[in-house]
């Protein structure tokens, strides 16, 4: 679905390593008028009791990852997939098609909708889909442009420890469960460097939007037509 839509819509994927600050960058895009769709929020909706993703996991694993009320025990599931890569792959095979389909529905539904009011200029009248596991899932070709957010590993570790209440070991395990950030940066069309102050990140987003709005294109010299990773 997204492959056809990307030909007519300004459709960007926003990705990066866990804890790099993707949501912060997504909010900056939103302030410039972009409609932002979060794959994580889509996943959460699909995992609500009786929703499609909830049903897939329950059918595959029984009550193993559910609490007494029937809700998904996210902490138990997170620990399990960090410890067992094969389990993570099984889970991804169940959920990724559902998430991808739902994102396509949201993009299609937004195509004719009124855009959010921008609080900053330049204005970007496009759609930004925040997809943490874009390359791991092999969805990069669904989008006209892939923007990767960069940070230092220690910054990511501290963000995860504070945001998700993880131990340092758990945060490092979460980082290790994804493709290395260096690989994602190598395949990026454009990069937002989030290692500095927020103001510096905001300037980069504004400059990137200005570039796209002038028709300069997404792909840097030498990148267009290159092969890209697939799952």
C-alpha cells in the first residue's frame, strides 16, 4: 500500500537506534506541520485486549505473556525477547504485517485530510512515520526518504534507563537487540545528529525541511539506486 502512496505524497520514514531521540525529532517535524504516525503507538493499539496483535500473541504463546486481567505483560515480554532472539523473530513475524498494514491505512486516510497547523517555518506538508525497526523489518522501500536520528550510545543508554526504568544491563541488551546504529547511518538518505543541544537538532530539522521543499531531493549524491538491506 505504501509503495504506491509514496509516489504522490511527501512520505518520510524516521528511524534510528533505540534511545536516540526519534520521538523528539518527530515532534519537531510536527511543529513544522507534518502529520506524524508512530509505529510504536500503532503497535500498542494492536496489543490492547482482543485487538488483532493481542490475539496473535495469545494464539501463539497462550497465557505466557499476559497478566491475570488478560492484558499483555510488557515487562515480562521485553525481558524474554531480549534474552531470546528466536522468540523476538517469532513475535516480529506475527506483529510486523499487522503494523505495516495499519500504517498504510493511516497514511491513506490522511492523504485528503487537513494538515495540522504549523507553529514553525518552513512548513512541511507531508507525512512522517516514526519506525524504530524500519531496517530490521525491511520496510525502507515503502518510503520516499529515510531519515536516521543519531546519538551517542551513552546518551541512548541514559535515556532508556530514565524513560523505561531499565537497569544499565537491560538498556545495553535493548541496544544489542537491534541493528547497530552505524549500519542504519550507512543506509540513511538523510541524518539528524541529536548528540548536541535541542536547538541544534531543531535547526537541522528546519534545514532538512527547507531542502526538501525546494525540490533538492532526498538522496545524497551517490546514494540513489544503491542497494539497501532487507529483512
